[in-house]
C-alpha cells in the first residue's frame, strides 16, 4: 500500500460521520451499507476496509441492494435514477468506457435489452463494466436475461460488490 493510500485511509477514518457517508456513497449507493461501514472505523488498512465493506454488503437485504442499484446509470447512459456525486458519475463513465465507440446497433441492443431486463426484474442491469467491451456487456446482458428473478438478484448484487471494491480502491487512492 502506498503512503498516499495510507493518508487517504487515515483521512477517511477521521471524517465526521456525515462527511464519511458522503464519501462512501460515491462507492455504493446503499445508505445502510455506508452507515454500517462508518461504524466499523478505524480501518487499519485497505484490505481491512475492503473486507469490512464486503462483509457488510452481504449482510444487507434486497431493499438495500436495490437502493445501491438506483445510483447507477444504465449501460451507455450518464444519469442514474438517484442523484450521485460528480466523482461517482465520473467513475461510472470510466467503468463504462467499453461502451464508448460501440457500434450503433450494439448500443441500440444494449438500450433495448436493458429496458427488457428492467421490466423483467424491476431494476437496471448491473454489471462491473470495467475492462469489458460493449459486446461483452451485451453478451452478459443476454445471458442474465435468462435467469429467474430469485437467481438474478444475487448475481446483480455480486456485480455491485465488485463495483464497490473498485470504487473504494479509487476513493482511498485520491
């Protein structure tokens, strides 16, 4: 761990609960998750932060997961259902960079199938898009549309957990 990470982690440990919540909500849009993670401070290391974040995430229920999902824009879009910070919007754009420059037909299919996914499951298609091309995301979307709702929710939650871990690493690297 670099000294910058250590300083940023130390700063996170010292923030007021409200300030810490604002920072953590950039990483995951579940207020319960953020509030419970704040109560786990101080974090001894990045690994400690990541382990506690993951443990708390998997202790939450579907309502908290759905709240987190609403803080993401649909693949290929920029606006989330819920207001997010400029940093979270920037991170989302970076994570979805594989969708930039995609063929118009691929983008049309992503939008169409994302609408179908949302109609079927009641929330947007969540995928850890970092490093994935638009074609890879489209293939995963098609594959996951075959799931039944009970199977899909934990799959989407797993993708959110991956996104959260990436964003926590970015947060403490600032």
